[in-house]
């Protein structure tokens, strides 16, 4: 494990790549990624980049839409989008850099003044890294020219309707406790997207509609997401919830309704609004898992047993 200077270390990592590189950063500027891609050896046949690509990031200037062309025009180039990405991760299959540096001139120390950043070099087979990479790739969405057009239109609209009051990376610390205790409330997760779009008031049961609004208030999805990005955003938050991480472990051997309710009773002081209806909470949580992770969970035929299956990482 070695602490390295971000700009030099990332360039060296790219130059020493053999066949495959993976780049993950919320913010990627076109000029910076082009500088890195030019250093890739001809032997590299796969170059995968993951970024957030949120409309608010485009408006604030911390990420460029042009990176789609920069990346897809190189051999094996592929751009993925994960709206909940915060990690900075660079790997060439032999060595991996993790830390705080985005792919911007300020982040890599190529602009004066530069940001104060940190990257740590680890072997690519460092415990947990490959599993983390596979999970990220599996939950990201492929960027397309059509998606770029949609994000551009949403960014243009955002410029006119909502001025940027703060950098996109600033979290609202006052919501930390609420976010920690939140569990899904809407019993029809497939309708969450419609409510996010400002619809559903006339087509949904009022209690479900109100619950969906409460869930969106807790999840705080950015404005202007496409449906795929919205789904990825919600899934990203669910994956990081400690409560659902434990449920995920229990489901590996099969989680019955009774065991799930006992688990929730032991870990929650009460349901939403202080009502300890663990049967209802579990029914909703189960529906969210099945909807947002259809390739990961299933219900045993003829039983109400949630089972976590093995996911096949996408390449």
C-alpha cells in the first residue's frame, strides 16, 4: 500500500496497462480523459469508464457530455453511468488506485491552484476490490448517444429553472438521522418513477401516492434523471443501507416472512410514523427488493421465502 501523487500515478497506471483498464470517477472532464486515453498501449482492448453524468453536474461544469465520444472512440471504449457514484477508482488489472481524486485538472494536480487530493496504490487483487468493481459494473447503466441528448436537454432546462446554490457533492447533514432510519413505504415500487415525474395523483390509491412522495423525499433523487438512471439511483441507495445489507445475507439461505419480521423487530424501534407493523414493512421491503433487483432475488414457488441468487457480473 503506497500513497501516490494523483496525476503522475494515474498516468503511470494507464501507460502500464496490459489489456484492460477500469476508471470510475463522479466527475470526468473531456480534456483530462483525453490526456489519459492517449497514453494507453495498443495492447489494451477494453477501456471501461463509469461516471455520474447527472444534469446538475453538467450545469455546474464538473463533468462533460463530450466524454462519451472521447471514450467510445478508443478501442474497447465503454462509458457507464451510475448516478450514485462517489468513489474514485482506477485499475489496470495489476494495480489499483483508490482515493479522492476526480478526473479533472484540479483533481489530478494539473491546474493551479489544485485540489488537495489523495490516492492510495493497492494490488488489483487486494481483498474486496474485485468484488466491489463487479458490483459497480453490474449496477451501472450503459451510456448512449440518446441518453446524452436527454441529459443535455435536462441540463439546459435546469439552467433556466433552478440556479445552482451549492456544489453537487455537498450533502445535507441535517438529514443524516432520517436517512439512516428510512425504510421504503410505498407498496407499489413500480409506480415510484411515475410519482418522480409528477404523475400518479389521479391513478394511484392516495395512501400509496403519499407513501411514494415520502419515499422520494427521503431518497432525494436529483432532478432530470431518465428512467434507467432513476432506477440505478434508487438501487444504489438500497445497496448501501445497513438494514438491507443484513437482509441480503439472511436471504442467501432463504428468508421466511416470519424470520424477516423477527429481524425487523430486533433492528427497528418502530415502523414509519412510529407504527410497529413489521408484517407490512416486510411486505413492502420485499417488493422493493424484487423490483429493483430482479436478477438477484426470487420467491420460492408456493412459499413466501425470499432467496438471494448469484449475480453474473457484466463485462
